C-alpha cells in the first residue's frame, strides 16, 4: 500500500469538518455590531456582553483583549513583574508563554512536564526555586488542566503567584472547578485555530472587579473605565478588542459546550484506536480532569518501537494522506527567542535538555492533530488511526528494504 506521499491513494479524499465553524449566528452577530453604530468597545456593547457571558461560563471576571499573548503580557503587568524576576514555565509549551515573560523583563525558567498529561510537572518546581521566583505559569496543554492542586499548594507555601495559561482550555474543568474557580489570573486565546475564535483575540480572566478595573485601565493606554479627561495612570499599551470580534465570540461561546462534549466523546474513540498501533502513545489523562475540551489530539512515537523514524516525515506523510497533522512545539529553550536570555546566567541548551527529558521527547517525537478531527464521526477517527498505522508501516518497510 503505497504512501500518498509517494503517489499512492490517500486514506481520505474528503476533508474533516471545517474550522472555524460558523453559521448564521455569526452573520447576525456581525450585522448587530455594525448596526449599533459604534465599532469600538468603549461605545459599543458586544465586547462588554461577551465579557459578562464568558466570565459567567468560566467562573470569573473577564477582560477581552487583542490576543492571547497580550493577555499573558497584561497579566504579568498586573502582577507587577519586575526586570530580573523569575517566572517558572513549562519547557513544553507554545512560545508565547515564555516570550510574554521576556517582554515583561522577567526571566522564564523552563521546567519539565508530566509524561502522561504533558502539563507542568509539580515535582520539578522546588529544584528551580530561587529568591527571585515570583510567578509560576501552568499551561493546560491541549485542554488538559495542569495539576492545580499540587501547583497551588506549592505556590502558597513559597509565596509564589499562580497565573494560568488557559489558551487551550476553554470550558475545561478540574475536580469540579472551572478555570476561574481557582482564584488566579488566567489567559485565554481566540486565535484562528482555538476552540473559540474571532481570527484573533484573547481574554484575561480575573477573580474580582478590583482586578478588572486595574486591568481595564492598563489595556486602554492607562485610561480608567469612563475616563473623559485623558487620564493616563500607567504607561500602558492598547489591547482593546473590537466590537466585531466580541460579537463573533458571543456566537462561538454559544456552541462551546456542545462541541466540547463531542470532542470528549470522539477522543475516547480516537485515543483507543491510536493505542492499538504499536509504538504510538496518545496523551493520557489525570482522572481529576473532569472535562478536557481537546484543543489538540496529541500523541508521541516511542523511538524504541520506531528506531530512526523521522517524526517530521511522519507528519508530512499524514498530511498527504488527508490528515491535518502537525509537529509538536519544540522546547522553549530550543528557540532563538530564548537564546536572548543567555546573559542572565541561565543554563545552556545542553543542560536544559538534560533537565527536561519529557519535553525533549515530546518536542522530537510528538505530533498533534487539529481538533476538527474530533468534531466529526467515529468513522473519521477510524480514518485517522488507519492513516497513522499505514504511514508507520510503510516507513518501517522502506527502512528495512533500504
């Protein structure tokens, strides 16, 4: 059975459900935003309404912003991060978690992730704590909530602030608690591929109105809510969301619960099928994670079972088979952006790699599938598993014959 990459027939000739999903609800929302005659948040009502609805859903007070990276930056500004302050971040995460710290003048300190959940491993925290440790940012990787019980307990013992990166975790629940129920700041993203999207956008979830009032001023050039005299309290930037984005996100939020339930159901099917393929290990689950919305369907190859297999080639072959596959993030310390920190006395890449073996493994051998594969049918999931098995079998045969 020849690979589609080599001219063979692909497993799938038709696409998975489209993303972003939209219908007349988004069209009506955009017209509503246009017809109100005010297209920025200060004069309109769509973004304010979205904030109220999103906050009620997630258990906190919400400020909508331009994107998820800005939500992280604004949160660190609110926390008073100072140059040289250290912020613990997972080594395996999208670079925004680390870059936001750098842009705030802080020093991101990468730690390893749990081999089952791919989320920050609480057991790694104490080894990197110093007198300069100010914040820890657990990332809810692919929608799986990090161990907030252990991370929160450790942070409380050492007077460290927890700031959740929930860019993947819209609607997630841990031990009966929503993201806002932990009483911390949490940053969300609404970029085009996220579980809710307006193309771009973000939100900062906060525990109180007092936090919101300060955050509002700082996301609006330092101007407090209701200012009419150009009062600029802080030298802050402009992170305001437009009314069009707010209107679209209200529509997206309206179907989040149903889509999350569908993804949860399909992941059970897909992960079970992937586990049947020798040497394929899907992301696991902590039983305390009551709801994982599955921003990504993630898995990794066992190099012992697939010695010498090029993960990048596997992903290219899956794409040719009609599967929306992607390589995993590299560990943050393997990026040029992180190299700029070398003057802060941080360990070199080789030492960080030795400290973070799980992140190294996931960065080199992991792959993920767009969550739209989980919005289809069980038959769609079977196609994914068939394609993965086909690709690995054919590549192994090539190596033997080569």
